[in-house]
């Protein structure tokens, strides 16, 4: 796990910025971020399915990520890392084009209007992601929140981003999708309650 105090990031950026391939993973495989990774269950699950990609779970709550970091260490997973920082600071942690893919899994939908800028698919957040992504990068939103699903679709369409795939209920529409079959603890709770899980795969326009 890597972490740096917020004031240091704002002043000098993360020392690992631009060096993740060479200094951390020691390979040139694509880097995939899971934003708001919690316990790192999805980060670990993706890393197991795709050994030729590098995965970094990002969250501010280190106590949660400890579990994922421990699993990766015990299983000697060389394609997994964890970064403790605020998500809005990832452009201080990665260089332009250093990240090939982003997963946003079950984020707080921030339903209240005054919290709209905190939504992980808000325009200001997407602009930050654009700073670190490759031109053809894929982004994924998996959520139980019908509100966030609808908000994100409308925002993407309204800002000329490219929607590649969408589902209002992956159990009904994509029951055999291996990629979406990875389940977090929270997802298990939602499913037992009968809450449908939604999904969007998209790409950002060149200019935001």
C-alpha cells in the first residue's frame, strides 16, 4: 500500500507518479484503477482474472483496504497494489496516459443536490480522470443505485461521451458475464434484498 499526506501531494505530487510501470509493477502491462475500492474485493477479483494487467485499488479509508492488501500479499499477487488517497487527487498520483481503465464499484450515490460534485461520475470528476487516462481508456460503473445509473447515463449523453454498454439489471440481462460476476460484500447484501445491480461501460470524449 502506498500513501502520501494530502499537503505533500498537492505540493509535489506522488513520487510514484509516472513510475508505476517501472518502479512498482516492474512491467509494462496496462494499469487499471478501482476507485472507492473499500476492502479491495473487486480489485483482487479482477487481478485474478487478468494476470496480464496491473490493478490498483484507490480509497481514503486504509483500514478497509488492509484486507485487500493482506490478501494480495499472502497470495503473492504481483499485479495488485493499493493507494490510500482522496479520489479527486489521482491526477497528482498518475501521469497522463498512465492508466488504461477505471472501475467505479458501488460508490456513494451522493443523492443530495448539494453533494452532486462528490458523485464519482460528476463532470468535474470525469475531467480529473481524463488527465490520467489513455485516449482509448474504458470506464465501468457498477452500482445498486438506480439514481446514480440514470444520472450517469444522462450526464454522459449530454456531454457527448461514448456509452458502450448499459444494463439496468445485470442478473437479468447479463447473467453469464464473467467480468460482472465478481461480487463484493455489499453487492451480496443488495442481491439478497432483491436490489437490481446496474452497469455502464463508457469512454470519455477527448475534450471535457
